């Protein structure tokens, strides 16, 4: 069974940091890209960042560039999202997802394949207080 499990969410003050983890099982990790998405109350799910486990290529949406860093530990089948300088606008449920790199990058950058991603985690809540 393919499974993604997120952890690391919580409540933090503006300007603080959190590190999210996405642990994958049941898949050949280095053939996939892992993406982070978030959904705030009343808003659509949006792509935040993604990384190819094959070659380490990364992408960040403009609103998080310079503040968030995505990384992959292939030995642990885990992807991390280090979030610094958090803002109240970052408050959302954060989800990780896995798929082949082309479909994942399209999902994060354009949202066009977001509904077709192979597997999703259950989500972890990040709340940033002002």
C-alpha cells in the first residue's frame, strides 16, 4: 500500500519556524517527485513546493521563495519542508503528494494535474498567529 504521512504542523507566532515531514512508504521513492500543497479555509488547494527524488530539482511558488526550503532524504524516504519567517497568510492545512515528476511539477506550478496526483497524505495543520 502506497502511503504518505505528514507531521510537524502546529501553532507558531509570526516570524517563527516549523519543519514539516512527509514520510513515504510502498513506492520506489527515487522515481517520484514529492510536492507540498496547502489549503486555507475557504480557499482552493495550492501548490507550495516540490522536489524530484531522482535529481533533487526543486520548485517554489513565489509567495514562499526565500522563506521555505524543501529537501529530500532518500535513505529515509522522507521529504522535509523547512518553513521560516512564517506569516499569518501561511496558515493552512499542508498536504504532501507523490507522483511522477512531470505530473507533480504541473500540479504545483499550474494546478492543472492537481486532481490526478497518485497519492496524498492526510494533511497537517499549520497555524501562524499575528
